[in-house]
């Protein structure tokens, strides 16, 4: 489970963010990838595409695979990798296409370190410069993890990239919203079931001389789905971001991103399954936000709700090595009793 949103502020700044959910604990670190660093893509048959980073980027990695699964680059391009179960279909590897092969985890890393605009990404994918191969990634289980991707540029435009039928399909994403399966076009069609939702309260009505009025605030949103399935979360994410009162600037917009994404915070136990006698409970392990104007990346974890920030402008983006920082921390409880004495 994951949920992504985008907001535009009063001064036309763009901010975006997402939640990170999974049924087992992911070892997540913040990584800073410098310019000029060389990566080699993975395929089931060995090494794939070899490429050097053009743009530095900051974001998160999972386990020991030092590839950005979410992040922001120095050109203001933001990306989120989200789960796409039962729908992701990668390209089979052959001797002819192996040299342009990437694993599902290599692909977002390649996007963030090679491009500055959605136009460039479209052109590269249309030319079939790369393929995503069904590669098993350490820590993600015995099969290739099923991913799809949402990308934002510094203008606020957004696209969704989905591996379907062995091809990379690109969808325009006018809302900046994203969740999980089914495919993005299905979610956009499903929104037509909820066009009557309105942030304004329903006015009283009279029937046979009797007046009926709302029981409380929020009557215009009656019928908004509240469960944790991807279709329901997509609807809520689209509605919450579309009806949000624009924040004054990017800094306040980041605060608003976190407030909205709090509505998608999944506590341990409410969404779970059992496999071979082991209970797996999906929960919100991390929430991140991106400020492409100021090149700042923000995050908070399940165990520590303190919002932390990495400022790319303060970093050495020509470093020869990738820098890592664990997201593990425990939130302190501040005792305020002394203030009353």
C-alpha cells in the first residue's frame, strides 16, 4: 500500500509526497547519490544497462540495494515507486535486450539521475532506451517486486509509468494522485462515481413541512470511501488534494502534505493477512514530502513522527560516494509537567 499526492501553493510553488506501507518491516535509509556515480542495472541473466549519474539526487533506498525508490533530484524532478501487485508485467530478457535491462528498483534510480523533465523521460521510453526486467531484488521476496511509478517535474506536471504486458505505458496524471492496483486509467475512470462529492455542507431541506438538516460538519462528503483499499485511497487522495485550501508557500505546503497524508496513516493490525501461520500487517513505515523549489526532502517514520529534512543545497553533490542515513529513530515524549509548577 502507498498513497501519493501533489499540491500547488498560493505563490505557485509545487510540493508532493507519499506514504510507504508494507507488510514486513523494510530497512529504509535516506541516500544522497552524487553526480558522476556509475550504476549497473540488474537482470535475471546478469548485468544490464551501465550508466553514470547526470543529476545528483536524494531519497530513500530499501535494504542494501543502493538504488533510489523515491526521491528528488537537483533539477526538481520527483519520483515515487508504489506497489502494483497482480498487474505489473515486465519485459523478458534476451541476449539482444539485456544491455538495456534494469531491475524494478534500478528503473526509478535511472529516472532520477538521468532526467530533468517529463518530456525527456517520454522520449527515452518511447525510444525503448531501457526495459524493466523481472529481476528478484534482495529483501523483496522470491519474485520480482511489482512496481509502478509516479513522476513530477518542477512545473507540477506529472505522469505515471506502468509496466503492463511487457511494455512501459505512460499516463498523464493531471491530479498528481497515485495509489496501487489496478492500473492508473482504471482509477481515473472510477473517480466518475464520486463527482457529486463536495466540500460544502448540504443545506437543509423541507419535506411535508418538516425541516431536515445535517447532523454535523462534512455532509457534502457523504459517500467518501473510508477503507484502505487502493481504489478507496485514490478517491480520498484525489478529493483531499483537490479541495485543500492552498497554503501560502512551499514551506507551509509541506506541512499541508503531511497533514493530508496523515489521513492515510495505517496503524499496525488494521490491514493484515496470514501466510504459513505468520501474520503480516501492512502499516505506514514512512511518510515523505518533496519541495522541488528549495530542493528539500522531508520524512517521518512510524516510530518517530518528528519531521526531518535534508537540504540538497547544503550537500557536496560531486562527492565520490553515496552517503546513507538510517531512518530508524524513536520519538521522545516531552514531559511538560514542570511548566505548571
